[in-house]
């Protein structure tokens, strides 16, 4: 079940971030995130404060989370998007995480499916998101789900220097 996050979910979401950082530091995954810079517990708290935190719960346990809103990060202005979408018709998925201890069960796909339905329910047919160029697994998933990569923007992103930000988009019918 995917639902709006609550204050009680913050610890679980922060623990997912921490496990991803642990795996990256051990060389088991490459995401391009940096512990204590991004994402942190404050990332989840800020999303909750804006009522934009969503969690995927399985058997009462938070196994995935993301922030969903209409906020296009400033770096998106440097991308050559295929669709010249009106801002009020764009929905953005930020910081999608799946607990690495619970991976391989389709939670990422379920979350993106939810995001697409949520966007349509809120009058947005243009979808945008981003990932680090280093994150091959995310790029593979998003491609499989029909997302195009119109551009890569070199930047400092969420406090992390030297990011090659892959911009992704999809238009819903």
C-alpha cells in the first residue's frame, strides 16, 4: 500500500537512506549519494512538512519512499526537454528509495505506477524526475517503464559536487 507519509515514518525512511549509504560506501551499489549530505533524515522531514512524502508499506513495514510534487528543481532549466510542458501540468518524483534489504520485489515499479496515477489524478500528464548518471539500476528501471532521457546536466546537486544529473521525462495519455 502506498500512502502519505507520517511523522511515524521518518525513522524508517531515514534508515532506508542509511542502508543505501552503507551499501554505496561498501561498493555494493553506485547511486551517487553522500552520507550526511543527501539524502538525510532532514530530507524526509522536509518532504513531510510540505505534505509531499509518500511511503510504500508492505506487511506494516515501510519498504520504499519518495517525494512527489510539482516542483522542478532549478537544474531542470538547463535540460532540453522534449516536451515544452506548462509548469502546472508537470509532476515530479524526487528521491525514490527502496530498502536495499527488500529489493527485487517490484517496489520501485509499484511506486512509479502510483506516481503516474497520482499525476493524472492531479491534472498532470507530464512527468519528470532525475537520477545520477552513475545510478545504472535506476536508469535501467526508468527506461523499462517508458521514460526518456532528454539530457544530462552537470551540476552541484543537493550539495553533492560533480553530479551528472540525468533528466527523465514521460508524457501520459
